[in-house]
C-alpha cells in the first residue's frame, strides 16, 4: 500500500492491544474484523472503522477478516457486497483468502441456539412485536415476562424445529433468550435471537426461513473466527453485556469487545436509511453522486485513499462522541493532492483575448511545470496562439483600488507565457464585455521581464485554437446546516438540502494535455482548485468534477480557535 500513514497517537485501543501482547494474551495474536451489513453503500464513517481494524491488524502483525453480517435477507443484496469489497480495496486494504459471511455459520449458529434451549436459557415466544413492546417495560419500570417463558425444554425444541421447517408464518413466533426482564439494560430483557423470514437470501437461497438477529450473530461469528479484539462503535456499548452473556453461556471462545467513538462530520448524514431516501427520492443522482458521503461518491469526486487514511489517523480514536469539522477532511485532501496532482491550465468562464501583435496562424510551445512539489514530474508543453481565453473575473473595465488583475491600459503576466497589456475592450449591444484586444511583449517569454519591470498579477489562460471544451461540475455541501437533522416541527432532514449544491459549467476550456485523460485523473487547475475527470466522460464530452477548492478553510478554523483561546487567556489574566 502506497502513502503509508505514520501513527500520530497512541490511542487507548493501541494501548489495550500492546498490553495484551505483552501479557501473552491469545498467544500474542491479534485478529480483528470489519463486519458491515450488506444493506447499503459504505460512507465516510465506515472509513474510520476500516482504517482502524485493518490498520491495527497490520501494525501488530495480525490479520483482519472481511466479514459480512448478512442476517437480514429483506434488505441485503449482492450489489452491496460487491461495492463494499471494492471500497475497502480502494481505501488500500485487503484480507487473507475469501471474504467471510455470517451466513457461512448459519448451521453452527442454529446449533448454538439449540444448546441454549436445551440448557433452559432460551424459549419460543408467541407474542407479537407489539405485545413484546408492551411487555418490555420502561427505563424506570421492569418488563413483564412472556407467558410463554415457562414452556418446557421439550416443547421449545419442538417449536424451534418447526420454525426452522417453515411451519409458521412470519411474525407468528420468535426464539428469545431467557436473561432478565428487570435489567436496566433493555438489550438484556429477553432479547429475540431468531425471527421467521421467508425471504430469499443472496447466498443461502431458500434453505432457511429463520434468521438469527444481529446481536446473536455478531459475537458468535467473532468467536468462530478467533477474533481477539472486536472493535465497534459506541452505540454497541449497551450491547456488550448481551455479547458477553451469549459467549459465556455457550462456553465458547470469548473475544473482547472494545467500543470507540464513531466518525461524525458536520454538513453530512451517515444514516443508511436517510442516504437511501436521498437516492430513491432523486435528491441525488445515485449512491456515487459526488455530493454523497459514500466512499464511492467521494472516490468519484476525486478524494484519494491516502487523504482519507490520513484524515482518520488525524481525527484519532476517542471514547466520547464528537463532531469533526468537514474542513479538516478537505485539509488532508489538499495536502495529498498538492503533492500528487499535475498542474493544468483551465478557464471556467472564458473571456476572449486577441493578441493583436502576435503573428496570425503561429503557435508557441511554452514550458509549463507539471508539479512544483515534485521535481521528478518534469515539464510539459502548452500552446500559445493569437487568440486566448482568460477568466471573466480576471478583467474589470473600471477596477477598484485593490483589483490588480487585467484592466484597460494595465499590464499583467500570463502564467508560463508573456506579459500582456489591455488596449481595447469590445462589447455587445447590451454593453457586456465580449472580447479584449491586447498586445504582448515577446521579450517576456516564460513570464519574466529582462528589464526587471514588475507586474502585480499572474493570470491563467488557455489557447482558444487548442482548447478542449469540458463540462465542469462545482460542488458545495449537500446540506445548508452543520447539523442536517436540525429541522422545524413537521419537516424532515431534506428541508435542509442545499439547492445550490451543484453548479454545472457547460463551456469551460482546458489545455490540450487533458484530451486523453481517463476517468479518475486528478489535477490542479491553477488558481481554481483540484479537479477529477468524472466516470461519465465520453470521447465527445469531457466531464470534470471539482474535488475541492484551493482555499484551506481548516487553517482559518484553527486560527479562529487559537484567537479564541488567546482571548480567553487574556480575559482570565485581567485583574478583577
């Protein structure tokens, strides 16, 4: 894996693993797993779990299993399985052998359930889902035991076997664990272990019509695989007593569950249900829409695996939930793209410039640096001709004092090319500027003046004769609010969608080096930002996504935080 990440912090999970190794626990072995449910596409929050599980296994010479917890055939699909494996590999990780599935263990899990029934620790319950909720109790009052809890072992074994055989309808019966209906932890109040579902499973077909619940599957799958450190997010902390209860009562290998704070960023949502709603209701163009927080969406927009890995390591691993500023993710992205992206000249909103003293029909091939951060990237040739394009915003007919770009009578530098001076402004019948007539100084080839005169601005440009047309998509946050779930009564999160999250520029101009650029090619358009060739580009249409702007908002955030802290210190030092 290229662009390796150097650990920046010795977080508490690393410390646990180091201590376990030092004490010879599990014979010094480290086995982790990444266990997604194949019911949706992975998002930025999953990236942290992937980096943590695969990263720690690699760091300590262990292994990380790729395992799908595929226990709900109603919501699962092979499409999600394939996309998840692609995302994990794209992020820079791989696993030994084939991917594993909880469905691989369905026979063993059934045997485990039968053992608990034989031991008098599980029973078949006839309560409906609604009746079960009524029996569950409240946070301050104990639940009521099911009237079917007193069934004999023989009766439970018979009913459970008949559930497996498909004799009963969905919702008619469940298998529940006998734990403690008075427990303050709702997860321990006789949880459901198996439910009836006569849906086709993407791997086992119609073999099963009962499926284990996630809580019954997860710990036992960890145990079967010999997982030593079962790392999961904080929402599973209240599930840990049940995780332990199953393993202890089954008397099988007992992994250690360790919880950490999930990755939350402002301006995005990571709920699979809500992401699916965005797709189904056509608020976005699909799971890989570049505005989506999915890994396939980030990949299509131009985010790099190295940037995401570094972001996850920078955020660190904590025991308490918090929200990370999206600007930090983009800071990590810029840091990577600045080192690796070739520079390209492009004009998004073109204004025609005619160099009146340049020879008609001639072309100059000028040297341009591919990447100032990487000397080995070398240089390329860019064509210069009589007619050029510059950005409309780089010209003002009557500029204010602090505007240093092109204006009538003013001289500026064209990047890698020459000094030019604006002599005439051409307008249409409505008074809009449509064309500039300029002269160039041939002695300033390469952008330097032999007589030492200075100019205050350097503009990017493209030769009109050689320019390639491109459709450029500019993206902003998909949501207007930092917390998209902050809504008024009667509204849902979609009321916070940003109507300007996508701007399409149909007639951008880019230099000819982009002619054969393949999908996924990342470049820096000088002065404009970082861009990526979109997967829907064709020979007839070059489609380009803006990945991120050049301006680093994270630096500003840090400065503001620093100023706030300094002001707070000064305030504390003032005499009362």
